[in-house]
């Protein structure tokens, strides 16, 4: 059995991987803090946002190192 690491997540998968809620992921996408990709299939762009592993890692590590007071 081959165990493949994901290259991208949907919003639920990104939320689970980052340890936050789906709402937080959607808010970050709307605010432009997190960038989604929309691949093409058969010449048509898919409607489902995908967040690459690298982009999710960038977003998480770009955050503050201390909790806001």
C-alpha cells in the first residue's frame, strides 16, 4: 500500500491539518490572508477551493508567536 502525502486540502482538510475551524479557514480566504487554488479539469476551472500544503504552512507560520491579549 502506498501512503501519499497530500499536496492540497479542501477547506475541511485544511482546517483539520491546521487545528482550526472551517470558519477560520473560510474567513482567512475571504480576507486574502490564505490563498486558494482552482485547478482546471478538461479545460474548466473547478469551483472547489484547494489550499496547497505549502500555502497552509506559510499562513500558519506567518502568524504571531504570542497569543493576543
